[in-house]
C-alpha cells in the first residue's frame, strides 16, 4: 500500500513548486532532499527565466507568443532543443511566471529584456529578480514553510536517494534513501517525481555520460546525478549529452578536484580583454574581443580539453581592469598573489621561460606575441580582426593563466513524454515515475547553446505543472 500521494525527490527549482502545488491540492507529499537546506541550484544560479505572453509583457505592450518563443529558442540553439520538451515549456511558462508574481515575486527594474550575457532573443521575454536565484527561493519559501507547518508537506533533509523500488512489471513503487545516520530507509508512494538536478558535481557520472569533455564545474555539491543513476538502473533512456557547450571560462582552484572550478570573468559584459588567448601550440585561436559570448564559447569548445592560456605582462596587470571585478576597480591584489604561486597562475621573467611552464613551443609563443605587438602598433589585426588593441605585451614579468571551459550545468538527462513520465529505451513510459528540472539535461532543454532561461524556466514550469496535474492523471 502506498504511504504517500507524491514522493518528490529534491527540493530545488522543480521540487519546491511541485511540492507546494501538490500539497495545496490536497496531496499527501513527502519531500526528500540530500542537502541540509532547501533551494538546490537556486543558491548558485543567476535566477533568470523566460516566458512569452506573461502579464508583465502585456502590461508593457510587448506582443509575444509561445510559438514565437519556440522558434526564437530553436534559432539560438540551431534547432537542437528537444521539440517536445520545448513545446511543453513555452506553452506553460507564462502561467508559471504569473504565478510567481501572484505569490510575491518582484522583478528587477527594467524587466523583461531581450538578452543578457548570452545570445539575445528577438523579443523582451527574459527576466529575473534583484537577488539572483535567491529571489525565487525567498518567494517560494514562505508558502513551503506554511505547508510544512500545516503537515501537508513532510520534508526530510539530508536524505540522499540511492535507488528506486519497483514491482515485477517495472512500475515505480517508491524510493530507497540514505538517511542522516547512514541507514537505508524505504518510502512508498503513488507518484514518484525525480527533481534531483544534474551531475556537474558527480565526476564518475560525468565520465560515464559526458566522456568527451573534461569536468571543470561550479555547481551545487548535491548535483551528483543520483536521480539519473537510479532511473537508468530501471532502463530509463538518457540522452542529449552531445549538446554540450562550455561556459567561457574558468580555472580549477584545486587540481585534484574537478568540481573546484571558479570563473575568470572573461565574458563580453564582464570586462574588455587586454590579454591574448593562446592554444596548446602557443598560438592565438580566436578574436579575443569578439562581442558574442557564443563565439568565444564555441572557439574554446574546439580546443583539446577545452583548454587555453590567457597571456599578458606586467604592464597589462598594472593597468587593465581586474578579472571578475567591475570596471574602474583597482588591480586585483588577489590575482597578483596567485601568479607564480598556483599551478594555474604562471609567472616568468622571459617568454621562453613562460613557454616552458606552459608546455608550448617557445618559438610559437614568441612569434604570437611579436605578431600581436605589431598589430597593436598598426592598430590592425589581420589574422583575427581584433578591434581592442590597447597595449603591447612586452614588460617583464610575463604571466599566463591556464584556463579551460567551465560548467554550471550538465548536458545529458532523462527522456520524458508530454506528461513528464520517464521513458525507457524503447520509448515506453515507466509507470508512476516522473521527472522535472535539470535531471532532463541542459542539452535537452536548451540544445547546444545557452538559450536565455531554458535551464531554470523548464524546472520551475514543469515542477508547477506536475504539482497541479499529478492527482488528476
């Protein structure tokens, strides 16, 4: 006999709206969360979401529709988004945004916009709050707390999923979890929903599902792929992992930990690039000041190991804006302290010495710098067309930062149908098992590009949908 109407595994972007809406409709909800707090990636994300036909758009006279959102998203993603998942998202996203506003969400000034950080939409349908992902969490938390206090949601923190329970026919009956004391517990329910997030903090799962790209991540430490692993053991279909696009760019703070990634702040909106970027042969491979972050990300993706080196000199260190800091700030003392004292932050008296530390041919690096200096003198870069040619690289010491692509999300994920039921390899739904959130895979919801809001929007939207519809199916 089932003990719960809904067992929601995860209490983040999808799990919170799911539990709230299900409990408000009278469901007996058990919510299991591996972390010691609710919120999941809302503690890490910028909290940006997109929708067409919202009340906010209409109040500003912005004419938009789900059909236009669908077409615009596929344009940015080169047609690589799962059409079923995208259709389901765009058709229901406006209701999710209006609901957030109804329960107290406050938009940041100037919302919505067409684009920010990545490639822009054609229409202003992209928005966020003033406190990034925490704006959403603090909107959902009061309702969630109220339902817990009323006994309508039973929240169990520090309960990590280990496997799914099934009967002989393959129907999902419940979940096995590891409790705070390390003991295994079993819970049975009529509807099991996996909202456990991705696997960007799970090196072993990353190697299995995304072996063609090295892991360097900044993500919730709970994003270990638990839900994907459990569903896959039941024969669930996992796909869209080929749709990986690296974020530009980061470094590992701890060489032994692929989940210790940090950002350098090299996107077009972060700072103007004074430095040059070189590949594993010591040669430039892109226009460093290109205004499109998509261009920079795809050029880096083509490099072996998504690796590059940021090369500069003392003159640039003294005068350029610091990394990951706003324009007008003084040079970063933190960066200078790392240079020469960290395996990723190199310092040398000569270009020959710097080349040796980078492991690139010295002749190549010296020619690259000489050619770049000539471009600065001529204010013309015939090789890549760089426009910002402010300063030669000539003043010792010389520096390099060994950077690489970094990720905050994971590309592969579970296949679902239009009711968000998890599908097996043959396309047949696993009875009583549903999924929502990043467990579907960023490659499925956003394709091979970063389409504005199409990581967070499907999570919030599908969580809300399931919470409203599960009891009636």
